[in-house]
C-alpha cells in the first residue's frame, strides 16, 4: 500500500514540473505567467516566447502525462496487478493535479491539455488518434487552440465509447470526466469566444489580437 501511495506522490511531483515556467526563466529570463493569458502552458508560451520553446514545452508536458502510467510497474506489487487500470487512472489524476497545481511554482500551473494528451495517449491510444485529428482540423479551420481543445475534449468520450467500443467502466468514466474537465478549465476562453475576443494563434507570432487578451 505504501508503494501505491508513493507512486501517486511521484506522479504528482512529475506533473508539477512546469516546463513553460522553467524554460522561460532559465533561457529567456521571463515568467510566462506574467504575460498574455497568465497561463503556464503551450499556447501562452508560443505567444510570449515563440513557437520553438512552445514546441519543447508541448512535448515535455505530453511526456510527463504519459510517463507515470509507463512506470506503474514500479509501484504495483503482484497482489494488486488485477487493479492496474484503476491505478493508472489514479496516477493520471495525480499527474494532472500536479500540472494544474504545481508545488514547485506556487501552485499556479497550466490548464492541463498537453498533459492530458499524454495521459490519453497512454490509456486510449486509438481514440487519441481520432481526437487529435479532430483537434487539428478545428485548429486549421479556426486558429483557436481553446476551441479545438474544448470540442475535442467534449467529443472524446463519444469517440472512446461509441467508435472504439471502450467497455472498461473506469476508463468509460474517466473519458467522461475528461470531457467535463477541459471545458471547466477553459471557462474564461469560452466567455471570450462568445464575445468574439479570443485570440487566434499564429505559430509564427502574428496573433490576431493583443497578447494581453489571450
């Protein structure tokens, strides 16, 4: 049991590594949380620092969502092996909480989209591919990262359950929670989308609206 708890703590600490904050401070002497949307995530990093550090942040955040699930064997003794999928979901929640509320940087983190991508890639690899295609299509059509994330998240449980026939109860429930979690973390973005004030993202730094509104 202690190993199981240790694994959750490790997952949270991994999630707490805010790559956007540290890359900004180490290499650009900039705290991205002080500019733009104030969000410690990929989109704000691209807007403030450019697309190259933004891609690095994206890959690191996806990786940290994927990693704890791959390390579950370190904490699961044979007696608990039949509960692996439940533990993987618990690890997913822990790493996601770490990203949103990072202990290293004053509990001010990101919205969890990239980290959630890593989690989905580990738990639902086929459904991930479909959801990613939907995200990419919406982004190409609108240039709104927030809208693409919200629509993909809301669609995800339907993709997982009805297209890929997911029947594991805990994974069905978790897919539904994903569809709820992302819109909740994007409440302000939804308000700006409704008002027509949301910033579009240009990967080369030419945004459609002022960064401070993003």
